[in-house]
C-alpha cells in the first residue's frame, strides 16, 4: 500500500459502498465533505473518519487529503473534479466520468496541466475476474472474437423525482447502467466504428430501456440492453471462433465465469473469492499509479474514458435524450 489519504466528496449510497471497501482493503480515509454538515458528521462517525467538512471546497482544501473520490450525481462531476484538481488533489470520479465527452475532455486537460491523476471509477474493469478474462483473450484461447453481449437491467424506481428519472440529475438507464456494457464492449473490442441505438423514454424524457448494437474495427459486433424498471439475467458473453466466455450474474460484480469450447467442453472455470463488494481494486490501482509517478494507466486510460463518453453522446443523440443546458 502506498499510504495515500482519501477524501470522500458526497455521502450518498455509492460513497458508503466505496468507503466500506476502502476500509476492507486497509486504505486510509482521512476526510469527508458534504454540503450538509449533519450528513458529513454521520458519515464520519460511521467510518471513523477524523476530518469532517461541511462543504466540498473545505474538503479539497484539506492538507491531509491526497486523492478525492467524487460521488455526486453525474452533472456535478466535472465541476467537482476540477475543484479538487485545482487544489492539487488527484481524483477518482464515479462513473460515468461526466455528463458529456466535452466535459470529460475539460477534466482531462485540467489534470494534465497539473500533473495529476484523473481516473474514472469504472470499478468492474479492475475486478480479478476481468483481469483473468483479459489474460485469456490475450493468450488467444478464444480465437477471433466475433460477438460480445452484456446486459445491465435493474428495477430501480418509477418515481419521476428519483435521480434515475430526473433529467436535471443526468437521469436515464444509459448513463447510470448502460455505461457498464458499453465500457465492457470498448474494453474487449476497442472503439466502435458504427453505433446503432434505440430506447424507450419515460414520462420525464429520461430513457428507461436502451438497446445498442456497436460494430468494431475487426468487424465484431457488441450488443447491450440496459433498463431501470425491470430485472433481467445480467449476464455477459464473449464469443470467439475457438471458444467463448460465459460470465455469470451479476457479470459486472465479482462473479464466476467459464471458458467453453464449441462442443460444450468447459476449458476453464473461474470463481471470485474476495472481501467486500470489489470497489477497492480501482482504489488500489489508483494508489499504485500515483506511487509510480504516473497519471494514467493501461486498464482504463483517460483518453478512453473521454472517448467512451463520446459513444454515450452518440447513443443519446440517436435516442433523443438531452440534458438541461446542453448545446
């Protein structure tokens, strides 16, 4: 461990999950900040955090913080990240990185100008089963990859004021849920060369279901379905000419998978056995990069994060999903 000191910006559900996993991994959390003093105090008491701040500005100014985890709703990510970066703090920004590719590029530029790490908290990429999957692909076990499929479907809320349905909070299944399978397709197959998407929009104009078909440079296809009002199998598959990988539910969390030959023979079976939810692995990766004097990594480079936001922009354009203030 490198001993970086984490500050937690915002105190919602994802901040709780992340901080629990930091504690599980033995990482250091020195500060928390919220716009509501009582929320910050309660969070600090729950996790034994010594420094409590009643504003984000105070948190990022804390000299005992080296890196800030940003856990606010999507439309606030850019401003929160820039605030932390301009105070000399590295940032791990909850996914999706920002609301748009333009905003993501702005964060990238600020981080680069200051020599700081700005990393998207796409925690799935850092999980042990995903690391093993990339090793299997690199070894050529699957042969030419032809198809990637992945779904992310949850029954969350039909309340129009819920953040998943509120456009002013970046609502919609795509940015909150669809980011997982889209990022997964990017990870396995690289940038798409063509994008097709359809969606159902809910009462507020936010998408409740969205389906995508991406064509990639090799000619391979990837498909996804994401939904916020119904629960599906939440499985994924990588299908090659020589074998396939079947990832069990819930594929984007610590889980099991099998490598299966065309005749059904199981060539390898992998089972996850980790402590916590698994969000600690991205934090460990961030700490290791910073300790090595680096501001970017191979698992999810900042340029890829920005480009994935561009893919989401393109999908939103096709399904007619726009957010307040977009130009």
